[in-house]
C-alpha cells in the first residue's frame, strides 16, 4: 500500500474513473471543510465508498455536514466517541 498526501490529490485524480473504496483522514476539521479538500475527497471516493474521519469533536460534525452537503451519506448510527484517561 502506498498512501498519498492530500496536497498531491486533485479532483478526479485517484483510481480513474472509479475512485477509491475507503478514504481515511485524521485531519483537523478546518482543513476538511475547505472547498479544495471537499472536492479532492468527494471526487476520488467511489459511489458507496466509505469516508472515515478521526479527531472530529461532536460539536464539529454539523460543520462537516454543511461542507459536504449531499455528497456524503452520513451514518449517524456508526459514530463512536473515544477518549483516553491517564
């Protein structure tokens, strides 16, 4: 497996014309809602593919939903909040 940094990914650039099955991102929400990031993720994810985001706080979910609009089907029942204690 060889990953690619987001700065290297352009809209419709990965696995043409189909896209990828899964996109995993551990990126701050401020970057995830940028129009260029939204375009890069959405256009490179195949229909029915999974977008897995980590490091997102519950209060930030609405901002993500607003940025991605109808491009992503949100599975609210698949959400899990994990935290660590010392």
